């Protein structure tokens, strides 16, 4: 913090994909921007880490919709957009069905018609309804009701349509149908995409672009307070130092932003009451498995949605007694020039299930998580254990520790969080939030797009 300027137009707190995109757009608009990140690397949940044996693990690079290409081209650079490539082998394996798909409308239509015998007109009508949903629609219909309308009695179809989206953003059948429709349709337009070069290269390119655009970046700088004077934002305090600014954008957890970084006393009673009702989304567990240098594995698909549960059940999906896992397989092509393979298993999880354990129970549970995951992997890579020379696990506590998200929330808040996030600057001029909220603004694409939306609001405020 030593060589920061005494004052900036905007301070962006947090460098998740929303914070990064917001900072980049504001700098491009000609504002002076300071980006403060508490962790030692940028990216937030778009994270990677290196381990002995030459392993690099990606935390949240499993797949996102094609829309990310347009977002990166327009708001970042053509070079960053060109790193994005399609994943063609999306595999499902559970007691109800087992197949590989390209995860787009055409292939899903074929599967619904041929395998599940759904009439073509129902399929068309479902896809069109989901695609035409938007934020201003009726928000009372739930995803359960949406499925019931088009596929009554088909719990197998519900599983195929819902399980991957639950993995992707933690939503359940009881969330508003529009949050499902928007996210699902984004994927269905062209399938699932990833970054060639890995998260490290992607975020590295973004960092270089931010620097070219003049953003001042500081890592290991936790913001302790957003300072409010005369009922508007006047600065932030980070590492004990006050930096003046006209606007502050928090990319941290929405609830921590309101209740901790700002403080309830600065908001109206009715706003705080609404903010308290915002529910956080669930958290995650992961197991990172590195294949020994020199070993190889056959192609088994890129993304494997596996489950041994009889039916789709969003409560079971979060249970510590794991029945469902998503395996992401990273072949050497993920990082051209490398000859390494790695596999990351992800599971949705409840924070309380892990935070309530004693130290001893926690260690034992983590071990059990690793062992059961290695066992589950053997079905797809026989003898897989013998090829793995590095394994490590993350739990909701890990996610909380590295991102400061309350209860390790992986996908921000439930739907009601969006209104609170978007309403901050109406309560306190100069105060903004961006980042995973309301289900639709989460994931790589949702977060990056929300960063751009927030930057437009900040720009308007600064110019007014
Ligand atoms: C296990 C897992 C798998 C996922 N897989 C996918 C996937 O395959 N595809 C996909 O699209 N999405 C995926 N996601 C979701 C996606 O990664 C996130 O939605 C997205 O990256 C969130 O971006 P964000 O901008 O909301 O902020 P975050 O990534 O949450 O970052 C917030 C940043 O703010 C910083 N911060 C917080 N408080 C402070 C403070 N006081 N001072 C300074 N800095 C602070 C944090 O350190 C962090 O860097 C996954 C998430 C998880 C957990």
C-alpha cells in the first residue's frame, strides 16, 4: 500500500471475475482505479495452485457458456477471447441414464426425443420458454413448476436438465424458474466452453490488460472498512491505511459488504431488514488429483456428472455422505506444451456439515472424502489410484478462508440478493457491489457480465 495515490475515483475491493471486469471497464472509461485484493493472487474463485510433481490445479475452470467469448472480446481483448475453446465430451452416469453429449440444444433435443420419448412439440416449447425468460418476467414460478408443466412425471428428464445446473450454481427446484431458464439457455445455445492455457494464463492476461489500462493493483490488501461521510462513500481503509475515493465497488460477499465493510448504521432500517433476509448459496468440496509425470490416461470425457443416487435430490447433492460428483479431466491440451494430466472432483456441500466438526473429525472427514473419491474414480479410470501421485482436498472451510465468503458460499446468494446488490448506491451514494448474486449473476460468465453492468452504474455516478 506504500506507493498508492492518496485518492482515486474508484476503489474496487476484490479481484474475482466481476471485480476484474468492473475495474477494467472503469479504467477504460478514463477513471483512476485502485484494485485491492486480500489474497496473494488475482482471480478470486477463478483460482489455480501449483504443487510438487509439476501439478497445476484449476479450482473453478470446469465449463461456462459460449457467451464468455463475446464478453471477453468486447470488454477485455481479442487475445483473451481467443483462449476460449469448446469441451465436447460431457458425460452423465447415474442409475437412471448414462450417455455423452455436447450439451447443446440440438443434442439435448435428440436425447429427449429418442431416449425419453418426449414429443417434439413439448421439447420445442420448453426450450423456447426457457430461452425467452428474462429478469423482468414473473418471478413466482419455480423451476419445479416449470418442469412439471413440460415433463410431468419424468424425474429422469428433470435430472438431466437440472443436475448440471445445480452443480453450476447451487440452484434447486424451489428457486425461481427464471434463474434456471437464463443459465440453462446460456449453456444450450452452443455448449460448454473452457480456457486453453488454464486459469493461470487467463487471469495473467487479464492482469496485464488491467495494467495497460492504468489500474493500480495491490494484492495481500484486505479492506477493513468502507468509509461513509456525509452519507456517501469517501474512502476505504486497507491494511490500516485510508485511501480516499468517490466510489467503492465491493466484489466481496454481499452480506459481509453490507454488515461488516459498511455497517448497518449507515442504511435505512427497511433496507437492512431486507438484507438480513438474503440467503447464501451452498458451498463446495473438491478433491484435486495429479497424475504422475510420464503416466497417461485414456480419454474418458471432459466433464463427468456422476451419481449413485437413485434420483435427483438437491439435499443429497450437498450431503457430507457424498453420492454425486462432477469429475473435470484436464488433458495435456488444457495447457499446450505440458504433458500433465489432472482430475478435479467437485461436490456441492453445506458449510455447517464441515464447520461443526472437531479438528480430529475434520481431518478424518477430509481423508474419507479423498478415499471415497479415489474409489469412485476407479470406475472410469481402472487402476487410477496407481497413476496418481498427488492428492489434496478442499472443503467449505477452505473456500471461506481463501475468498472470505461467509460460510464458504461458492455461488453467492439466492435470487433475493440481486435486488440488495443493485440497490446499494440508492441507499449510499458511491457504494456499489458486483459479484455472484441472485444465481443468474454467478459463474464465470454471470460474474464477468455483472462487473460490466456495475461499471456502467459507477461511470454514470462519477460523471453526474
Ligand atoms: C468449486 C467451484 C467450482 C466452480 N466451477 C465453475 C465452473 O465450472 N464454471 C463457472 O462458470 N463457474 C464456476 N464456479 C463459480 C465461479 O467460479 C464464480 O461464480 C466466479 O468466479 C465468482 O466471481 P466473483 O466476481 O463473484 O468473485 P469471487 O471469485 O468470489 O472473488 C471475490 C474476491 O474478493 C476478495 N475479497 C473479499 N473480501 C475482500 C476484502 N475485504 N478485501 C479485499 N479483497 C476481498 C476475495 O479474496 C476474492 O478474490 C465455481 C465455483 C466453485 C467454488
